[in-house]
C-alpha cells in the first residue's frame, strides 16, 4: 500500500481528536519516568516580538 498525503491528514485528524488523552498519557509517563514532583508547574507566557528598526543613513542624515 502506498502512503499518500490524504492518509497523513487522516492520521493527523485522529491524533487531534485524541489530543487531550495523548498529552495526559505522555505527561504521566514522563512524570513517572523522571520521578517528577509536579506540585508546582511554571509556564512561560512571555512573548518575543521583533520590530524593524530604521537604520540611520551615513553621516547622520535623516532616515
């Protein structure tokens, strides 16, 4: 059987439908594997944005 693009899309649909269960299962496995204490969880909510800066022209002329 040849794997086609629509097969991958169907697989992604199944994964998405079971996203919560998959994430909970992976979290539990990692917690047990690494003996994690998860009484406190830190979540990084910072955003990094970059805005273009105007580059001054030579000899101090305006941009």
